[in-house]
C-alpha cells in the first residue's frame, strides 16, 4: 500500500515590511508564525499579549465613559481557553530564544496569573516582576473597586542555565546612581506618541526604552509577537537593535511602518 503523504500547513514567512535598519514586520497569526520560524534566533522578546478584557465593560477616557472593548482579538476564550493560548505562544517563544535570551511579558490581573503559571510550567526562570505604575491613571467610574493604576511586566530567562544580559550599571545610572527597583513610574503614552494614529493598548516608549536598554546590547535581535503599533520596534531601532514584529492586523502594521518612517 502506498504511504499517505502528511499535509504540513504552509506558513508564509515573507515579511510584510522590511528595512535595512533592521525593522521587520510579519503579518499573520502569531501562533502559526512563531511555530514556523527558525529556533534560537532572538536575544530578547517583549510580548504584550491580549489581556482578554474586552467583555462589554466600561472605562474612562479623557473624562468620558467609553467601552472597554479593544477589538475581537481581545475577547476572552474563557479561563481554560486563555491559558491554552498563553501556554502555546509562550512555548513557541521559548523555542525562538537563544540560550541566554530573556522574555518580558506584560499583563493585568485578567491574564497575569495564567501567564506567570505558564512561564513557570514551561521552565523559564523568572527574574523579576516589574510593577509598572501609570502615575496618572483614569479614575474608576464604578466606584466599586480601587482605581487600576498598575500593570505587571514579568521578566524571565529562557531557562535556569541562561547567562542572561542585565545592564545593571546603565539602569543604576538611569536611576540617578541608585540601584533601580522593580517599581517603575511611567506615564501612559502622551499625544505626541500617537501622532500617526491610535492603537487601543499602545505602550509608552519610555517603558520599552528601559526594557530594551536593560536586557539587550547593540546589534541584538528583538522579537515582539503581538506588536500592535510597534512601540518595541521603535525603542529597539532607536538604540541600534534589530527588530521583528508580528501582528495579524494590517491597520496596526501600517501604523507601525508610519511610526518607523518618522525615525528615518
Ligand atoms: C496588547 S496589543 C499590543 C500593543 C503594542 N504593545 C503597542 O505598543 O502598540 C496586542 C496586539 O496583538 C495582536 N494580536 C492578538 N492576537 C494575535 C494573534 N493571534 N496573532 C497575531 N497578532 C495578534 C492584536 O492585533 C494587537 O495589536
């Protein structure tokens, strides 16, 4: 009997955009793309995954009550479904890290416990949990909770043996000569950072600049598997790192390109 040929899914890794300054964007489903990429090619990963909080609630923006919904990509798949998703992309990222590479993962209480558990289950080594304090967060309109003013960013090495990069002296200098703590006071992105258009969950450049400078060196390769408007890419290229960003949305990738072109 003739052996049946196995169908292997074809994943297109052709860049959506690529520039010689080391700014590359891929368009598609991260889960598929990450699993199709060559292993051990990145020194650092920053991931700002869906927080799965777009479930019909409200929040406050510029003093007005608005829907909290960010888009279909941010709808919860249920606790189990969200955790399965987190396990899968975090495993794929671990395969893509060089032995001494590190990953940074941001989240709020909606996902951070699943992310932390997945990171531990997969054998990463947690190095820090950064408490990012947004300094001037919007008020809580329901008055039934404390105002949400922080996000957590977990920093982890690929495994227990990783001889990871930590630019300790640079961080100390940045902190006026004192050891930097894991409490970071950084404002949400200002208007000037959104002049090319808005991403509903855009991270501040200052946050990404600190992360890139803390855990990578010039020429290093940095991946962002949920890149949105490519705050990671802008911070990376500004200080001479190579960047690969992935997003499924043309709109956000076009916004990324416009932000990048502003640097040229
Ligand atoms: C939290 S946002 C990232 C925002 C980004 N840090 C910034 O500063 O603009 C998450 C992004 O992941 C993208 N996304 C969600 N699920 C995805 C998937 N399975 N594959 C690719 N992109 C995905 C969304 O389109 C969204 O832009």
